[in-house]
C-alpha cells in the first residue's frame, strides 16, 4: 500500500476512510492489510494530534479576559 503523508486533518481522514473501506472489503492480501493497518494507526495518531492542537487554541473572551473554551456534554 502506498504511504501518503497528509497535508491536513481532512486529507488524513479521507486516507483513513479509504484504508478502512479496502480492509472491510477484504481487497488486500495479508501483507498489504498489515501495512494498511500500520498506516491507519499513523493516520489516527496524526488526526488525534491535530484535534488536540485545535482544542488548545480554542479560547473565548470572558469579561474582557481571554480564557480557554470549555465544551460540555462531549461537544
């Protein structure tokens, strides 16, 4: 399976969806399925890292003071 470096979160997610689809359809021989799984794991880590970065950047003003945005209820 060709290894691709994602340019952004959306591209990584698309690559991950393609890998998942090909693995679910049993389109890959065992060796390629293992490589696809490993690439999928790397893409998952990349996406988690990007989401964590965005979460850290989310801030709001509260009475003229910049504070971290806290989302409740899993939003």
